[in-house]
DNA sequence: GAAAAAAATTAACAAATGATAAAAAATGAA
DNA sequence: TTCATTTTTTATCATTTGTTAATTTTTTTC
């Protein structure tokens, strides 16, 4: 998905504002397995995914995957981006990826100069917020197998592209539990 | 908490922009038990809490409380505010409340006219996003009693002001489970 | 302050999920 | 292809959380 489409997909922008953003973006590619972003560091770039798939995880006793990003989606260390503080997430590439890179610093400048871009940034955060809130609510009153079915319905392609251990972690259960759930559904 | 402080608390605003917002705000009060916002309706106002306490819940077989708002916080039906669609949450007043009311329509106008207000709105969504994401992650790798201890640490006053059934629901467990956890901690 | 109503706790048993280990299946490298 | 490695499944038992119902405590109302 090319950058112009990605930007508009987040929120429609006037041509001039879109160009201002595009002028600050550079293309970059990494191989599967690459760690794009490390936890506990202030990250100074954000990325848009042109092609490929990544996951965000938090490291504890085990790794907890809490987000998958694919074509058209945006990779951000929220804490870095919002509060200039070290982030809690690590981003790992699950496939070879082509990315668009944008320096946070430049984006901030644009936010202050262009009301359309400021509102575009607002829309981005608001949409992400709704998605996250819906997942939280789903986690609160659906059991593991309902959440699995929901994921199958909403993002069937993930099950083809991501190994089950990561899916299980994303659903908040162990891989063994997920295997059991899948067996029961047959 | 008065409106000027609430607005700045979300994100510092130039005096003129703050006044523009304040000019669109009216004060209003409701009694404990009042339903401020109903699920499945498009809501045309947002509210800032001057005084009091509210909860947001989703209705399923049971009620699932997923948010508490107190002095200084903002009451929004996210779906209404962001996508002009009926929201999923109902807002109930847990105490007598004094609120500041702001018409979504007027806020949208201000977002398009004033870059400072647009960025203020962006910051609001971003901060809420981080809070929600942290709760999601916490839900993903902490068990019920760890989540209870976390809530006690971060928001001890809630335990004084909110009945345990709502707390249990917020933590994603039954009230009976919460009682058991509290008994074990003694 | 007593009675009624609501909220919180306790107990017993059921169901869901976790932990560990072993086996089977799939994937990748030589 | 074949061997080694990784991923997934299966099985068993332990732990956590849910369900229901009864009891106690707290709050509200008259």
C-alpha cells in the first residue's frame, strides 16, 4: 500500500498537507526477524507499513504480544510519541517488510504548523483508541474461545500469516490452551 | 476542579484558545443514579467532570464496567465523538455530579479553526490511548489478584467511592471472586 | 432505632485455563 | 530428499475463576 493511500486511509487530507507529510517520509526495508524498535528506549521515528507484517510485544516472564500490524498500518511507540518517554513495546518483523519512515520531530513540527495535519493526527489517535477500547471490552466479557472466533472472523488472514504461539499470546492465553480450543471447535 | 484547570490538565493551551473552548461550555448538575448517556444512541455532547464520579458500562448478559471517571476527567461516547455512530457505552452517575457540557458540533468547529485546539484534542486522544493500552496489557499478563493490587495502588480512592460489584466488573472478574481475593490478602 | 433492602462474604462444587512433558507434524537447511 | 529444528497437538494434573446459594454486614428508609 503506497504512502498516499495510507495517509488518506487514516483520515482524508487536503493535497497540500498530504504532500507536506510525504516529503518527510523515506522508504526503508528490513528482513523478517529484525527488531525494529526496542522496549525501554525513546524512539524517534514512526513507520507506516507498505508491505509485510509485524508484532508488538511486552517482555515479562514470557513475551506478551498485544498488537499485529500489517499493510497500511502505523508502527508507533506510543510512550515515545506521546510523552517522549521510553516505550514498553518491542516491535519484531514477522515477514520481510517495506516501510515508510517519518521522524517524530518532523511530524511534531507539522502538527504545529498545519491544522489539517493536526486533525489528521487526532483522528489517528482516536481511531486507535476505539480499537483498543473494543479489544479491552472484548477481553472483559468473552472467554478465550469466543475471542478466538472473533479474531478468525475479523482477521482471518492473521491465522495464515502468524504462528499460533503469537496468536495465543495476543488472545491472552497459552499456546496449549489455544490448541485445545482449536481441537474442540473441529 | 474548574474548567480552566481541566482543559490545561489535558494539555496546556494558549489563553485565547482556552477562552474559545470555555465560551462553549455550560454548567449542569445531575443526581446520583442519573443515566447521562445511553448506549446505542449518537451523543451530541461531551462532558468534563467538575465534581463527582461516574462509570461507563456495556450491557450484555450482565453489565461490564470498563471505565470510571472522576473530577477532572472527560466523559465521551467515543463512537459518537469519533465516528458519529451510536456508542456502545452507558454512563451512570455513581455520585451527585457537577459537569461542564460541550456540544460536539461546536468542538468540531473549533478543531478546524484553531491548530492549538486541534493539537489539544490530539493530545487528549493520545493520552487516553496509552491508558487504555496499558490496561489491556495488564489484563493480558496479570491475574485477578495482581490487577486488584494494581488498582489499589494506582486508584485507592476508587475503593472508597465505588461498590465492589463495579470494581470486580472493571477488573474482569465476578464479585464473588473479588471477595475471595480480598479474603486471601488479609 | 427497627425493619427492609442492598451489598459483601463465605462455602461447595463446576468449568476454564495453566503448567509440564511427551508425541506428532510442519518447516528449514544441508 | 533427509536430518535437525521449530511449531503444534495431545494428555495429565494443578490452579484459578465461575456459579449458585446461603449467611453476614452495611446502608437506607420509615
